[in-house]
């Protein structure tokens, strides 16, 4: 961890986005995580993604629970709204906020403990309901804050720092999210920003539940030989099914790829996910095929990354509840309290 | 690109832009840190060793270091390096005990220095402690040369000159002050083992325009007039003064005129304001004293009445393109006339060697200047060396000092049977500044303060007397704040590829986007695709060996703040902040072999 603030001086050629902000304007306070923590790379990717999609910082609402990962919303987009919830309860708090103020962009940041252990139930139900949010799991397979016990996503056979072997089966959050009906599911790696940044951009512009399982090595407790969540292991076993570019609705569309190798998915807000296939037999819009592919590759010990599934016509919680267009927290008494005549009308109908 | 050889002392030396730009290669960040730590005497000695005249240079240096300062590229204004040097000099207290000891015994070799200016005095200072018997000859009664004669007292008080000249005279050279050398031939007959010529560029250029003879009483050569003022032969000037010329001497002339009774003082230059030779700050200082600078006016004629100067007629000039080259030509508009009582001509200086017989055996070039080796400062008479303005024409004190050091090295080698072309390499050291997980032996928290102005004496008081020093200098607090603006560019970011796990932490934290992990490529192409394009090709890229993922680390040195955040965020110590110290070798330093260079690894 670092005591001094990052100097506000920046490179003379630093670009500005459509809102006139530089990337540096999307930063937060200096991280207090361990030096080299994968989570800091994810924060940097979120900063980059928000900058690139010209997100107005006050339109972002950041939520987190407890854990190393859940500290990170402090380290990006300082002017955004934020709520640091109780351990594992972030999905419910986020859901509540989303019900009240549907006009914000929701970003939940959680870890493997906060999501797959204490918060598994909350996670499952938020996904099942289709809350419109981006849910990033910073997954390091270890309880870092309590000095490195195996977490629920730790692979069977993975070794702890002192050599102990994990005997339990892991929870695969990507498979779980697919089964529960998430409409945008991706997996990535903190050490691969070229893959991660577009995935976050696509997720933030997705209407529906977007789950990103981001492997994020814990340099202090889970980056040794024998760990399946170390930098080296992930790099060796990374099986990317596609590479993605996110094209904003405003940008002119240029087709400079050979036909056939590209798949374009138009999202609800008009943004285009341009997928460049890496694995020939992979279709990112087929949920069942994705589940099968993931199961096969998991058995082979490969880590499948990329945009694994997207449903561009997804419905979210508000669609299901048929709420009004105006966010509920903007409705006034005039909107909510019926006049006396309405009561009389009801009474009359019952007489 | 090939991976960078950081063992080559030039690589990290170049990163310390100020030190690299300084002709004497003064370790600038080192003394600035000492000033911040209020260790003024130590800061003074770092300077004294390297540039011999810290108090003088802290007021008068042409500051090649400041335009080079990295702060210019990351913010706007450079660190006030020059005026910080003065802070060290003003607050140093007694440093006598820190000066190197006098030679225990003489080595029997006799050296003559002709001229007692900065170059000669540097030669004397370098050689005296080694046991040489140094004789200094100068026409003036005191040492200092142009420092004493040409720099006005309101910029440089005499007490400062006396003190720093005396630091050299305490090594007891044999001084022959008040002695003019009129014949090199006769002089060489005196049998000195080596002779150093440091006679400066003592002749002010003359315009020889119509009317000059008739009005001669009120037309003066700038540097001669300044030296008359310095020696108090001249103590007044007319109310209306025109200064011709756009160099620093012209600025000294006009500001001195303001103090000797000149009320309507103008500087008039032939070319444009921007092309003037004077340093930007000297122009500012002149204008601050109510002196207008008129440009694009070429002097044509001095007008006079009854043998008295009445003014100067000027032709209007402008730039025209002539086959891709800019040329200054008359505009064709009517001439303009400015009235005045006195004219000071400061249109350049020249070397002149009427006292060197052309048959003495020394080769002269087509400009009738002695042929001098630019590295060894040796003339074609093997035991005669040149330095300062006498060697390659008018420059600045700091250049004269640098020449003096090099000439002293040559003289020492020459008289000890060495090859003067075998220059001793600089002494360098590298040492980690890591004190703890995020503690460093330097203050890495970058100051966002803008450059502090040097307090001045109010103009009404300053203009009353030529001896009142116009700059008050920074006090200790301002000096501290200004010193904190230094980016510590000598604390180098050193990368150890075998330790790197490519976690990107350094890339994420770097405030200036200096660091990129990417595929290797050819330099011009690689510069384009870094985290931020590296468009300043005068600044190097630091390229690592190939990393396990097949990529390289490329760091653009251009705008690095040396804040050390890359090293603080590095989990494996692949980045380390190491203090690079380079001291050029002075006379008497035994050449060091590269193997003796200290290079300490970072603590794990």
C-alpha cells in the first residue's frame, strides 16, 4: 500500500472523451491493497471502460460488500454514488437502489467470498430476477483479508501457500450465472486488459444482469506454484473463445474484417458488440451450448475466457414488474397520492 | 529494440536532464535535496567542487539546466535551479574547513595561467591542491576577470566575488596581478611547464557608422563602459540613452544606465524581440525596470550637432523568405530617428590575440583564431592550453569553468606523461533508496507548487544606486518550497526483468503513463503504440529484456516524475528507485576501470 497520493500531473498528450474528461478524471483514491494485487488492475480497467463509454460519473452507482475486492469501489470513479453493504448483502442493497432509481448505471463489485460463500443466496436471487446491473466478481480463490484460506471458488487440488491441498469442489460462478438466467456473462483475467476493458464496457451498456467473473491473482496468498489462480497458471491455461470490441451507438461503423470471422450483437442501447471468434465452435448467443462448452473445458483444466453468453433482447426486473418510466424516487405526491375523486370512484364501484 | 544498457553511465546521466545540460555536469538534484534538508554548506560544497563559483553562478549563470528541466515538460516552468544555488551560497556559513587541504608538498611543476577569469581560476583550483606551482597573471589588480569587470554590481555584489576568488587564492598561487602579458614569445621563454590562456573575449565589437567619430564622446563600447562603471571611473550617463544590441551585455548596459541617471533608456535591436540573444529572464528584468525594447531597427547613422550626439537614425527591418532561409532586410519604409544623449554599443564581443606572435609556432585558423582541440583544449604548441571565451569565443561563466576543468585534466595528464586524449571516465555510483515497503531515502511526494518568484528590492530603491543588489534571493522557506519542486530525476527507475511477474501494477499506478508492456518492435513504430505516445525523440526509451510472456517493458523517460509509485506498487521489487550519482573526473582523479563502479542490487 502507498501513502502518497498519486500526483495529479498527467501526460501532456492525455486524451479527453466526449464529456471533456480525461481518463484520470475517472480515478479514485489511491489503493490500499497489496502492491501488485490483481484487483487494482480491474479498478484500472473499470476506469478505462467508464472513460471510453463517456459515462457521466454521477450516473454511476457503485456497490460492494466486504472483502479486499469490496474495498475497490473507493479506488475508481470518485464522483460516483456508492454503497458499501454488509458482507454478502450487496446484491439486495443494489436491487433496492435499482428499484428506486432505475435511471442510474449499477455496478456491483464483489469477491469470491462475498459472492460464492456468504453471499451466494443473494447473488443467485439478484441474477434470477434480472436486476439491470454489472456484477464484477474479483475472483482470487482465496480469503485474502484473513490470510489465505481456500474460498468457495478454489479449484479442487489447488495448493495453498504452505502446501495444503483443497479437497472441496469449486463453485463456478459463470456456470451458475448461466443457469440462473444472467443475460450477459463473461470471464476474464486481471492481467489481460485488452480483453477485460471491452467486456466491462459491454456489460455497462447491457440492459439486464451482466456477470463478469474476473480472475485476479492474490499476490500475497495465491500466486505460487500449485495454485490454479496464479498469474502463471492462468496465462498457461487461458482459453479465450473470442475477442470483443464495443462500438458506441455514435461511432461510425467500419467493416474492416473478413466476413465470417465476425459476429455483431446490437444491444438495447444501440451499442454494438463486435466479436472476433477465436474458438471456431463457439456461439456466444447460445446459452445451452455455452454451458456444455464450459463443462467440457473445465474438465480439461482449461479456463474459458471472453464473452461467453449475451442475450441482446434481455428483459430486466423493471420490465417484469411493469414499473413506470419515471424512476420511482422521482415520483412526487401528485403522482402517487390519488385525489378524493379516485377514492369515490373505487367506493362507487364496490357499492 | 535492443534492451537498454544501463551500465553505460550516459544512459542515466541523460535522464538527469539538468546535469546533462550543464557544461560542468553539476549534480543538480543532489544539491537541491541538500538545500531542502537545510544542509546548505553541503549543498554549497557539491556545487563548489563542480562549478567553483556557486555564489557567483547562483546570480549570473546562463542556466542551460533550466530549459532542460523535466518540470518544463510536465508542468510549465523549470525549477529555479540557478537561484537555489544562491540559497546554498547565502546560507552556507563557514565552509573553510570543508575545502580540500592544501598540497602537502609541491611537485616541482610550474604552470602559468594568463588571465584571472573563471577559466584560469578553475585551472588553478584544480591543480593547486595537487602540488603544482600555479602563477596567475592578470592586467587588473584583482582576480575574477570578466566576473569582476563586466557584471554589474546590482546583479553581483563585490563581496561575493571576493569570497569565491579568495577560496582559490587560499591555495597560494603566485599572483602577478597588474601585469599585462604583451608577448607570448617572451612569456614562453620563462620556462613554465605548461601555460593556460584564459584571456576571455575582451574586445567589444564596434559598429563604425557614419557620425560616430564626430560624436565619439557620447558613444561607448558596452563592455568597456561596464568595466569603467565597475571600477568607478564612470558614475553617470545622460538622461536619454540608447543601447544597441540584444544580448545579455545590452541588458546589463541598459539596467546600469537606469542607475547612473538614465531616465529614458531604450534597447534597440536589429532583429525581432524573440530572436534576441539575451536570456528571457534578463529581458524581463530590463523591462521590469521600465526599459522598452524596440525591435526590427537597424542602426544607420549617428546624428550630431556641434560635435555633440543628438540621436540615432534607424532603418526598419523585417524577415523575408529567401530560398527557404529567413533573411533580415530593410522594409523600405522611411527611416526613423530616436533622440538621445548617449549610446552604448553592445553588439557582440570578439577574441583578440594581438599579444600572440604569429611566428611563435602556434597554428591559427582562417578566422585568425588559435587552433584549439575541443576535447583537450590543447593548442598546437603542446604545452599551451586555452579555455573559456579565449578558446571558442564568448560563452558564459559555466562554460569557462567546464573548459578549465578539462584543461586542468589535460595539463595534469600532459605533465605526467599521459595521453591527453585518454579522458578519465566519470565516477558513478548507483544505490537503492529503498528504506522500507514504501519509504525512500528521498521525498517522492511530488510538489504541485508553481515556480516561486525571487523577491526583488522595490524599483525606487534599486534604481538609486548601482551597488544595491536588486534580487533579494529566496529566503530559507521559499528556498525549501522551490527545492521541493525538484523531481529528483537522479533517483532512477531501475527495472529487473527476471523479477517481473507482469501484473501491470506499475502501468496502472504511473501518473504519467510512462510504462508499457508490449511486443517489441522497431523504435519509431514502438514509440507510437505505447501507453502514451513517446513523441519526444530526444528522450530515450528504457527497454527491458524479453519477459516470460514474450513482451518487453518499455518506459518512456520523457515525463517520468520519479515519484517511485511504480516501485511502491511492484510486488516483487522488479522496480527499484536507485540514486544515480555522477561526478565528472577532475584533474588528479586516477582513471577508474568500469569494474570498480558500484551497483547495488535492490533489497528483495
